[in-house]
C-alpha cells in the first residue's frame, strides 16, 4: 500500500471514529439530560476506548506525516501541500478529508453542547447548595487537542 493510500485509509478510519464518537456523545447527552445515574458508570467506561483510539490515530498521523517528509504537521497541511500522483488520488484524499472535517465539526458541536449542559448542572448545584467547585471550573476544557 502506497503512503498516499495509507493517508487516505487513516482519514477514512478517523472519519468513522469521529462519527461514532459523535453518536456516543449524543447518547451521553440523553443520560445527562435525564440524570440517569444508573447509566453514568457505563457511559464513562464506554467513553475511554474512544479517547484511546483518538490518541492512536494521532500517533499514526505523526508517523505518516514524518514519512511523507512534513514532520509533525496537521492532516490539513499534508492534504493541501502533498504532491499527488494523479487527479483521482488527489480527489479521493481531498474528499475524504472534507468528510473528516465534517465529522470532527459535528463531534465538536455535540461535545460542546454536553459541556454547556454540564456547566448548567454546576450552576444549579451551586445555587442549590451554596457551594463553589473552584474558580473557572469546566470553563477551559480543550475537547479536541
């Protein structure tokens, strides 16, 4: 498999992961919305493999971008600067990357809504019990690093 084929495969695999992760986050939102405490532990347990897969994909990306001679750069940089063997190869990679960006955007939107909901719960808790959970708690969460 050529390095560009591996790049395309990485992009496709990451797209599936982020689509699945977004669906999972939507399920998590239901659990949070209805405070289904009996399912919170299950949700937390199911969330960990997603995070591990994201790390694994990042390691694959770093190795692949270095192999392509780009060093440690983003996939966007590689897609915009790589020299393709032909138009079909370029089209496949660029279309795949566009789908990945869409999947990551959807994921970021869903996780942002979950974080917003969690913030509202914290506000309700502090109003109800007069407690503070630390200054700025939850305000600077970097969800896609």
